[in-house]
C-alpha cells in the first residue's frame, strides 16, 4: 500500500484488523491508521502518512447513519455496536481538537468457553449455581472482562432453565437461547441508561441479570437490591483486584449509608474474578492472570467491618475454595515460564515481596 492511499470505507481497515488477529483498530486525525496487536498499539503500515481531518471525517461518514452522525454533532462522542461486512465491533467516535478519532474493538462472534479462556471453572461453576447474589468480573480496559463474562453467561444459558437478561453498552456477544431464555437490551438503543434498564428489569421476572458496567451509584444500588431480592446478578467494574473492587463499590455511597451497604454486600456477594492479560515471554501473544475471591464467613466479616485491607491474608488461607490472589497467579505464570520477571514485577501488588521471591 502506498503511503498516500486511504481506504474509502472503514470496513476495509476492520477487515484487515480481523485477518491479522488484532484486538482494536484506531483511525485518528493526525496519526496513521493503527491497530492493537498483543496489547501494543502500532501503525498498520510503517510509512503511512498521518490522516487528515477531511480523511477521518469521510471515513466516519462511511459507516455512521444519520442518527449517529447527529448524536456525534450534539454530544461530541458516541459508542455503539457496529455491524460491518466482516462482523461486529464496539465502535467509539469522539471529536477532539484536531478532528475525529475512532476506535473499534473487534468482537469475536464465537463465544469461547471458560475452559478455552483458562478460567478456574471448578471454582466458578459453584458461584453460577446460586439463585441470588452478586458475581463481579473486574479488570482494566482490554483485560478480557467481556470475553469472560460472555463465557460465564453462556455456561449458565446451557446449565440452567431460566430467564437471563443482559443489559449492555453496546451488545457485544449475541447469545442464542440454549437451556435458558436470553433477552439482550442495549443502552441508548433499547433503554436510556443502565439504571433505567435495571429498574425495568425487576418487572420482567428474570432469574439472572448481567449488567455490562456498574459505573454509578444508582446502578450499583439497584444491582445490590436485585441480588438481595432473589436474582443472580453478574457485573463488571474497572478495578484491578478484589479489595479495590469492594472499596470502589462502598466508596460510591454517601458516608451515612456505608455501614448498611457493607452488610448488604457481605451477605449478597458470591465472588469476585479479577483479571489481567499479560504479554507472554515470546512476545507473540498474551496470557491470562486471574484472582478469585469467594465469599466465605471470614471474607464476609472483613467486608462487614470495613477491613478490606485484610482480604489478601484471608485469600491466602482460602485456597481450598479456589481463592487465589493476583500476585500468586502472577508467580505461577512466571514459574511456568509464561511471563518475564519484568512483567511479574511491574504487575505485582506487593513489589517488595516479589523482589524477595525473584532473588530467592
């Protein structure tokens, strides 16, 4: 491809990204077309000139309908599920100082199983069989939360004969009804917000509710209420480990409500799965590191008393129920020769302990 050639339609870039197995495609003003490969953002072509504001606008108009274009002009940013010629994408378009920026997350339409991803299935399956309660999947952007959540929901879909309701922004994986009846709703398309959809959800008689993102007080409050009133609720948060997840949930609430919320969380929480995707030692792929917290009487006690800092210690003594800390998971990947000592140290929570481990 010559350094001046720019495709006429966004689908041509997305098709390339899918063919080469990248996770995201970035089309941005004043930057050459780029993709994220094994976690690293890099230009698709080394000699491609930066895109001009006119070129990015033409590419945006190539796939945005009038409704989306008008919403972009009004709000300055839009997120939605885009169905291109080669599959589904989570699209984000934003206005910035120089022009338009577009990012596309490639959605693999095949839902992978928990085994394929490498989740600790023998300890996650018991959590999915509760009739009520809260299961959280957490991690930073691009850590594979959506893939894990889809695998868990698909397992429930086959394992139970229930009504599963998903609330997503946007819908990523499309579930076919297997043992269960699955109903998928998209925020901004079928409902105006997660909170509004959750309020409506309780009238739809679901057994299992998946909340794409628990990002504000109202959504978290409604999810906790649903978990308490006989629904199994699965949700995601952008937090790195179990103690930080619980702090994030509790910190959203006003101080005078925290004690009551701590009691609610200690009773309704089933488990927290935190994850990271780490470049492997060969640099040609990524490996999954997972932390699992299972709610035991000792864990519930820490939550009730607001002593989340004690959880790593409790988790180390809860290996028999599948509990594992992120640091332990990282150590195991290093021992198996899957990640480098630099990655191990960079991602460790307790860096001093990890240095001692590396020197031993």
